[in-house]
C-alpha cells in the first residue's frame, strides 16, 4: 500500500492513551477467550491486574470509562465463580 500523500503527525501521550487502552482490552479479551478453559484462576488474576493497570491510566473520555466499567463488571462476575 503506497503511503504517498499521508501526513504523519506527532501526538501526545494523552492523545494515544485511549487507543492503547482499546487495543490492550482487545488483546486481554482474546487472551481470556483462548485460556479461560485451561486455567480460569490465572485468567481471573490476569483480568484483575490488567483492569487495575487500565484504571491507573486515569482516562476521562466516555469510551475509556465505559471499557473500564465493563471490565470491572467482568471482574465482579469472575470473583463469584
């Protein structure tokens, strides 16, 4: 794919963090799907750790807040099992 004419701009950490959260969440969910039947306890601990890490990003956009809220709900469900 030719990249002629594409303008590349720098962005700040604040601009990229929400995107890193989204991609990190996709990676996390794929890991959980692939491994939950093999080692549920390890997956639960991984979910807890990543959710805590994501919360420490301190993002305030609605999408990021929604992702973190949903992950916390998944943590609460996982703790019941």
